[in-house]
C-alpha cells in the first residue's frame, strides 16, 4: 500500500475530498538553484492533487488523514500500459523489418510505420480494457483517521 498524508478539503456525507502535496526530489537536490529542470518542474507542475474517496469515519475539513492506494493495482496497470505496448512495438518492428524488403521498401524507417500503428492499437485496446476493469483495486482508501489540523 502506498501511503500519503492528506488534508480534508470537502465533506459530503461519507464522501470526502482530500488534497495532498505533490513531492518532488528537486527540493532535496543540492543543485536546485542552478538546475533548469528544477526550475521548469516548479513552475509548471501542480503543487497539490485532490482525490475523492469514501470515509468510513467522520472527518472535518482541515483534518490530516492518511490515504493509501494499493500497489498491486498501480503496478498491474503500469505494466499493461507501458511494458506491453513496448513489446508490441519491438515485435512489430522486427516483423516489419523482415517483411518490408518483400515490398521493395528497404529503408529501416518503413518498418517504423506499421510497428507504430500496431503499438497505438495495442495501447488503445489496453486502455479501454483497463477502464472496464473493477476500479476497486485502483481506488484510494482512508487508512488512518483524522488528526487535529
């Protein structure tokens, strides 16, 4: 379970909205004042993220709570969305690089077109499939009750 401390910003019955600060490793880096990446990430990145979840216990606005997101769901979805399209691209490129010379297309860039198309189709199919799955393993949960603000 990935845990994060968040602040309750809205309460509507048993549904609450919590806000957590997005942490960046740039804040602990010794080169943060001279680094362009740190400047860009601080300027463009949102500073907080809000999540809506069901609270089994009463909470008040401003209270600190601990929220958890199951690791299994995140790892499974990441593997499906990142690794499988990469494998599809590599296999598609390998097959295309052997098939394209049969069509008198000998440059390697011709193999990129069908492999990219296959990768896009695989990504869209996987994304659609993941959106239809049970959302409970991706849903954040309230782990530790409120503490005083």
